[in-house]
């Protein structure tokens, strides 16, 4: 348990951000940070850079920027490294991803050409639609984990890093459930030595990074650290862990709209969501087993927000369908359609249609930045284990086994800001509004 207002170590020195998977999201994030440093763009979408936090009573008029309120690493102190199963540099990968304009990529070319991924740990049975060419070879999965640890040690020394954090931005792995090998650290380590097929590549990275003292966040829906062995490992090494699956386009919309409908006690009969996207993520999700991982993550949201067990008449029979189709002409510009069948007073039906023409990686990049900075803050503040206060950023937030995950974006934001207030010894805000009567 963290003490209210406890000492937080200052963010001095360089912060290394390690990214397993250097595709569309990672390159958009890295190039974005470099562009913002040079004044070529603004950090739109980033709570750590633009958000404010109200302190005390409304009459006090205290609303500093979050980055002035808690000691976060500055953008100038960030250094990037990562792994991929293709050897493309950050420059080449960004061109391939086709998210950012060529002019911006060229302007930063000398810097981003230097960012070259280390060979990845890969097993095609976990991502069937990719054929990696830049992969590590080893005698066992433990050997591969040790090679990752060596990459981390080398990067830290070479770049003289004070601290590091890691965020999985690799492809979505096939749907898997927890197996006995994931039940404890001891079982997992034995599994690594025996190259147990139930150990996914993302878990090899997570193990190596946590063993190296690096906090870990998972931006994809695969379980990765949402397993007892990793919760134990994080506790042993006093490290923050979190996941899963960045909450960006359609699910972001869902967690904005659904709490509003529920707040007004409007009923729902169904929610049909479909997406078309044409990036590499879309290609991976075209494989039914990777899609199943994503589908589970996207579908869990509504049930927790609507609480059908408490509101049987309103939400007891919601048909929730999620589809993703790979459609190359759209590239990274995903298009999502939602048809929501709702009902109001006396059961009269109504419909809401949402057509969101979004840019996946443009929405995800600021989340990577915020997660890196908050994860580093959590580490310096001595907060270890599952960081539920960062649920705000995830489609399937990790939580303690005895509670259900919180999906409502507004509750998540309140939890995040109240955690920051608590860390700095400020009163948590309950929005009771009694201050006017107190005077
Ligand atoms: N963009 C979004 O809005 C968003 C939202 C939620 C989740 N995600 C997830 O984030 C991840 C990254 O998305 P993206 O759009 O950048 O995808 P992408 O396909 O452009 O990039 C993923 C990269 O991971 C690499 N990779 C695959 N397996 C690897 C391994 N074992 N080791 C190292 N590298 C590996 C691929 O080669 C690729 O370069 C995906 O899992 C995606 O589902 C993205």
C-alpha cells in the first residue's frame, strides 16, 4: 500500500522505452515524439502532455497541467529501442506503415534510420499470417529470453539509461487460455527451459523484461502478463504491469456512448460493430485465431458497463456482434460502423448509427506515450503489480482476481486522476459539491 503523498524519486536521467514490435503504432509514436521535440507537431490525444487536474475545491481555481503536478520524464529524455521480426529500420517501417506523411518522415530520417530493431522472438503458430525473417535462434525458450535480457543490458549501457519501461506493440497473437505452465514463476521457468509450446513469444519478452527490472504494459489483446506467473514475477521484482489492448477507435466510442445511455436508463437490444482496415494489423486479424483474441477483448466491454444482472429489463438481452474485415485499400485508416438498437419510454425503439473514420495509429501513439510516462512514474513511486488506475488506456483492463474490470471511461478517468491526487497528498475529488454550503 502506497502512502498518501509519499516521496517519489525524481525523473532524472534518460528513460529508455522498449517496444517489442516496431510497426505502425510504434513508429507513429517514436516519430511523433521526435517531431514534437522539434516543434513540428503537437501532442494531441496525450493526457500527460495536455491534460490538467483540478485540485481542492472549485472555488480555489487550482488546475495545473498533469505534467507539472506529478514528476514525469520529459520528452527530451526519452530514448527508443525495440524488436521486430522484420529488419526494417524505424524509417523504413514508417514508410511501409503509411500512417505519417512522407515529408515528416524524411525530415527526421537521419535520426529514425538509426533506430533498428533487434531480431525478434517469433513462433509462427502464434501469428499465422506473418513470415518473420529477422528472428532469434536458440536452444530453448529460456535461451531466447536470455538473449532478450542481453539486448536490454546492452541498450542500457550504450545509451546510458537511468530507467526503462516496455510496451508490447507487436502483432496480436492467436487466442490462448491460461495453462498449468502459467500458474507460477517456477512452472513458467521450467516451461521456458523445456520450450513448452504453451509459452507465447510475447510471454518470453515479458519474462525477460521483468527479470531485467523493466515494467511491462501490453498494448495487444493477447494474455501475455495477465497470468498468475507474471503477477507473481511483478510482485517479486516490485514492478508495475498492465494491459491489455489499447483502447482506441471503436471501443473508445463504445465506452463513451454506453455509459451515457445507461446513465439515462435507456434500454438496449443490440449493438452491431463492424470495421474495415487494411494495415498489417488487419492482415494479422484476418486469421480467425488472432481475431478471436481481439473479439474477446472488444466484446467484454459492454457487459461490464451495462450490468445486465442489475438491469435485466434494460440490458438482459443485448445482441453484441463485432466484425473486423481486412480491406487493403483503407490502409491504416480504419472505418468503423456501429448500429445501436436502443429503446426508451414505454419501450419505443430508436437507433443510433456511428460511422467513425479513424486513424488507428494516430489514436494509439499518444496512449503509448502516456503509458510509458505513467508506468515510469508508478515505478518511481514504488507502485508494483497490476496498475488498475491505468485501465483508462485499455480495452480489457487487468484487475485483481476478486474484482471485475472497470470499463466506463469516465470512472476510469476519475480513478486515474484521484490516484495522482493521492500520490501528491491532495484530497481526492468525489464531486459531492458540498463546498458551496461549507462557507
Ligand atoms: N492501432 C491501434 O489503434 C491499436 C489498438 C489496440 C491494439 N492495437 C494492437 O497493437 C499492436 C500493434 O499494432 P500495429 O497497428 O502497430 O500493428 P503492425 O502490424 O503495424 O505492427 C506490429 C509489428 O509487430 C511485429 N511483430 C509480430 N510478432 C512479433 C514478435 N514476436 N516480436 C517482435 N515483433 C513482432 C510485426 O512484424 C509488426 O511490425 C497489435 O497487436 C494491435 O492489435 C493497436
